[in-house]
């Protein structure tokens, strides 16, 4: 995945969140091996979080055990967090769903 593809995908996510007024987010990232650079983290905070921060209350991410990917995902969510967003990281989908109550 290129940075441009990453950005385009995040824009699509934002459109869906706004259109359907979603307040929970489950991301299955076990096969995620894309490092999110600090620049991309800033881009997301500026372009994705703004305008949608009032919607999403809970985000659950099922993440790989690969350290660098895990850290980049956690840093990205930290960068995006607002006072309303509650984020948690899991090693399996069922625990994430239980936490989200879905």
C-alpha cells in the first residue's frame, strides 16, 4: 500500500462514518504490515479526525504482535484521540467485539 492509497482509504472511512453516523469502530489489523509514519499520523489527525470526532466513541483494534506495526497503530490512535474517543487494543476479534458490545 502506498501513502496515497492509505490516505484515500482513510477518506472513504470518514465518508462512511459521517454518512451512517457510526459511533463504534472495529478494525481487524492482524494482517496489517503498513508502518504509519508520524507524517501520516499528523495527516490523519488533521484530515480525518477533524469533522468526525463528535461521532466515534469507541474504537477497538485487533492488532498483530509485530512490535513496529503495533507501535505505529497505537501512536496513530493516540494522535487521533479526542476527549470522547475510547480506544482499546486486542489480540483477538471476540474480545474486541465483547468490549464494543457488538
